[in-house]
C-alpha cells in the first residue's frame, strides 16, 4: 500500500511539473549582431543557450542575425541583449562591452576579418 501511495505521489508531482513546463510562454526575437566568423557563432550560441530563460539561440552568419527563443518571465529582452554585449558583440543598437571585445580573438574583433 505504501509503495502504491509513493508511486501515485511521484506521478502527481511529475505531471504537475510537465503541466508547468507547458504553461511557460516563449517569445522569439531576431537580433542583429556584429558577429563575423564561425568562432563568433559558437561563442554567441553557447553564451545564450546556457543562459537561464533562453530556450534556443541560433546565429545565421550570412545575415549576422541571431534568432532567440526565450521566456520573458525569466529573462527580459534587454537582459538578452546585455548578455550578447558581455560576450563581446553588438546587439541591435546596444554596443558591445569594450572590455569584452578586447578579450575576443583578433578575427572576432571589429574589422578582424579584413586584416
């Protein structure tokens, strides 16, 4: 009897967590970046994909735009852009953090691909 109760409790908790996940509302945005190469792509995607509240981020190098699916209740659009800035890249009208830019490899810095 005790095992049955524990099993039912576990099922109830698991179903509650799944229902809560399904209620999370996500928004998708596209942000213009200053990315230039494959290293930039990896750096931005990894930086965003491991950020709480971001479900998915993918950078298109041809357009330099990153598509981001995020939960506005967990992270704001401004915070997403600030995260990109701290990684070392522009995000729409928000300019990259100068100290972060200097930490990027030469090819990823502004004008780096033209050198």
